């Protein structure tokens, strides 16, 4: 019986220590890209909870996001569905006047994604807003 428990203990210890060694990412590495995103800039408009109407024109504003690079911008529904291209490789002026297309599906959770054209992994999201 002692041999069985020793064997079981050894197997559990081996499996447990092996799992811990395979985790090659530290918590800092996991949060690195998120930290770059939040430090890169921010949207001023649309603000959280804003309600935009299809067919109306709005001013989109952002600051301190890759000012020396061109940008792409897309409209996303729940960060992934229904992407609408707003800008492609455009000058990064920090402001844009945009008419919401009439064919956009109304939803309570849209966001804008601003992307560095030269480095697509460098981007920011706006706060969620509504299109009706």
C-alpha cells in the first residue's frame, strides 16, 4: 500500500510540476499588447453610450495614437461582427467627419477600431456606442 501511495504522489507531483514549467508566458507578457493598446491613444468621440443615427453625420475624434503614421478605421459590432471600413491608409489627423451609412444594422454595441496602417497589431477601440 505504501508503494502505491508513493507512486501516486510521484506521478501527481511530476504532472503538476510539468504543467507549471510549460507555462512559458508570464503575466506581464500576457498583458503586454493590452498595455501598448491603452497607452497608444484614446478616442474622444464617440463616447460611451453615445447614440448615433443612421444617415446622420458625426465627428470622430481621437488623440495621441501613432501621430506619425497613417491609419485605418473600421466600425465593428461587438468587436468582430459586421465590419464596415471607414478609412484605409489615411492621414492621421485625429479627427474625421463621417456619415453613418443607412444600411448599418441598428445595435446597442458598436465600436470603432483605429489601426496603425504600418503595424496592424497596434490599434485602439472606442467606447461602445449605439447606432439606431
